[in-house]
C-alpha cells in the first residue's frame, strides 16, 4: 500500500465519521437512522468517534421515550469503553451546554486523580464571574459537593463570590456537603454577614449548614445575630440552633 492510498483511506474514514457524528445529533432524523450512526461511531472507537457519541447527550429529541432510550444506550456503550473515554469527556465538558450525563460517566471510569483533573479543567473554563448561562458551573459544583477529596473545598470557595445567585447557592451546598470546617467555616460566615449578599435562601442554606455540621460562629457572633433569620438563634457557645417552634 502506497502513502497516497493510506491517506485516501484515512480521508474516507474521517468523512464517514463526520457524517455519522452529524446524523447522531440530528433531532429531525428518525430514531433508527440516528441509532445506525451511533452504532457506527461505537464500532469506530476512535477518540473523535467517542466524542461524537458524547455529543448525543446534548441533543433533545421531541419523543421523550426514544430520547431516553438512545441516551441510555450511549451511556452503556461508553461505559464499556472504560478509561478510553476520559479524554473525550474532558473535551466534551469544555464545549457542552449540559454535562450531567458525562459527569456520571466520569465517576464510573476514572480514578480520583483523573476525575479531579477533568473537573479542575472544567472549573478553569468557568471561573467565578458573569456568564450568560451558569448551568455548567452549577452542575460542576453540585458534582464536586459529593467528590470526597481534601483539595475540593478550596476549589469551591471562590464561587461564593459569583454574580449568579444559583451558583453561590450551589457553592454553599457543596461546601456544607464537604464538611471541611477548616476551609469552609470562615468563607461561609463572611458570605453570611456580607452586605453584598442579598439572597435570603443562601443565608438560610448557610444557617442550616451550620446547624447540621455543628460549627460555631466564633468571631462573627454580633454580625451573624443581626442577619440571622427568625427561625434560628445562637446558643451561648456560638452554635446555630433552630428554634423549637420553627417548622421543619
């Protein structure tokens, strides 16, 4: 086989792959046609083909049952590929609008170091600050909340200052779930007493977190008492408590 023949074969394979990638996310195509394209990408197995399979998660098909069936099929196929999908997942996380499916896959195929590297790359692309659509930041923070590693809380803290209230709420929730008092207590208290924080539900979430974790407000008592919602109080040791009459 000559050099030109090799390039010609690669060229045909690439064109077929690109065609299948387009068909796999065509919401106007019939489900059997999309499935044929998805199966071809599975059989291809290259990093580009695996990325093409991941893109199916970002397309919503009008027929809900078929949409879920196709996504479930893609999930199982990618799961069988194992660690080979880690780099395609990383690439997809940086470009996709919604990332819940790939994050579930990442949990199953990557070890802790690999997963944390991918998640950090996602955070680096979506730093605290204004974004037209903060959905990915919220999904990343929600995922990090359940990712047990001593390096995670410090990654979450900066998002307490995000402009979007939903992102700040997700950051509070994730920090409480991490339960790392040494890293989380002080930033959460600063957020609670900040004049810039105008969200009651965030203050409620922080208060509930301090109740659950039994952390004290040492150093912030006076400022906390001024902003503490009526259903809470501080005991003599500085622990946040719910009042007996407060409804759960």
